[in-house]
C-alpha cells in the first residue's frame, strides 16, 4: 500500500477515484487518502450501497483523514461519468460491471495510473491495460504488482539519451514517481557497462524534485563527461554525481540510503546486497538483470536474513525486482497502519 501511496503522491495526482465492492474502507483507501492529503488532491471513494457512510467516516477519522475523502453512494458507471482527466484510479474487480467501467472511465491522457484489484483472468478477466490499448492514440504499459492486482500507466514519455534510437522506459516513470513520492534524499545507482540509461534519467528527475543526492557508479570504461553531456539534454547534468571505482568500497561509507538501483551484471552484486546500508524506516531497492539460475538470489532474500528487517519484494518486469524495506502496513485483524509526514 505504501507503494501505491508514494506513486500517487510522486505523480502529483490532483483527482483520485476509488471504486469499492462490498469491503468499504480498505488499506488502499487509506493509502490514497494519505497521498491526497500530501498533494491537496480531490479523492472520491464510491461505496457499495450496503456500506454505511457514517461508519466509513468514523474509520477514516482514526487516521485524521475524514475530511480528505469524499464518500458517495451510487452506480460507479454513472458516477464516474461526471469526472474527466482522472489522475489516479483504483478499481475493485469484484464490482460486477467493472468491464464497462474500464471502457468509460476518463483518465488523464498526459499521465495517469489505474490500479485494479481482485482481477480474475479465468473469467472474462481482461485487464484495464488490454481494454485501453484499443483506444486510438493511447500509450500505456501494464505491470502485475501482486496476486490479482495490476497497475497500468497511461501517457508514457520516451527518451533518446542523445541518440537517434528511441528507448521505451517501460516502468521508469513508476520508479521515478515512487522515489519522488517517498521524498528520497539519498539515491544510488550501480551500473555495469552500459553507462547512462532510462533508470538514470528517472532517478535524476526524482532527485531534482526532492532536492536529494544522487550518486551513479559507472564502469571504468564509461566516460564521465560523455555521460554528463547526455544528461544535459534534460537539464540534469548537475543533478547526478558520477563516480568511478569499486561500488562495494564506496557504498559502505554511505548510510541510510533511501533508494538504490543495482545492476546484477555487476559481478560483485551479491556482496553489495549484503553491505549496503538502506534506511530501515522506509527505502526501496530495485535490482535489474537478475538471473535466478545459479546463485541468483534477489535483494529481498538477502535482506530478510538481516535481523529486524521487514521487507516485501515485487517483480516489476523481466529480470527486475523491487524490494520495499520498512513496511508499515499491517493486515492483522483487518487493521492497517500508515505513517504520513507533513
């Protein structure tokens, strides 16, 4: 849920909508409410008719979020028609007419996100991404983020990194928004032999937004001035601190890293997993080019061996995993806890 909250906040979503089934207030409601409070957004939650609005308000008041969420009853397909250019939507596929909702919801074409939950593909189970790709001129990418949950990003941007070759960043915008939403102050990227890549751009954008510190470790063969020249196309050359050298030797001096990206083509990446010091109160580690055969342990498996470390790991693409450290959502007894800093 922190992933969703940070993504909504990082994207500066101004209009958010949640369609529930019969569950009423859920951890996703709290996650979006926290983001809405942070970005001063409008957040509408469309409830099932059986849910009592006053009871839902009472639940929200426990988190000081009662005045952040607009709770409404009604047919979601009818209510949703009154909203245009939605920035962030969460749709529970237990709602029986969710396929119609997929077709009529009006999302911001310049950049928006739809999360669907309780998606059952064994039924007619088309995802939101599959439906929206049928719309003329719509660009989107869809990722699985858990059992029965998918996230679709609409309105992708592209970067060329100073060449004529077009590079599709896929989930790069997700990661940039996640870093920005988490207000990451110390970010690190460990590259192998490819130099500046779309992930470098994504983290640099987040760094500029958060006024953070971003260190990028380059392979010895990569020219630092050439990398800076590529970043200058995006006015980001002064945002990234490039370094040559053994990442294991330098990274051990850094404490409480908030966001790290590690390329597993770097031959000593397992040692890096063991020694990196990430912020235990909330940080993210993304690994790329992870090969599971052989000694291919992910960062999450290594982190869980450390005493007192709480984390959750998600696959976000081929050879890519995202691990969130310092998870604060607790689902025991249907209760959940979300922290928000003003």
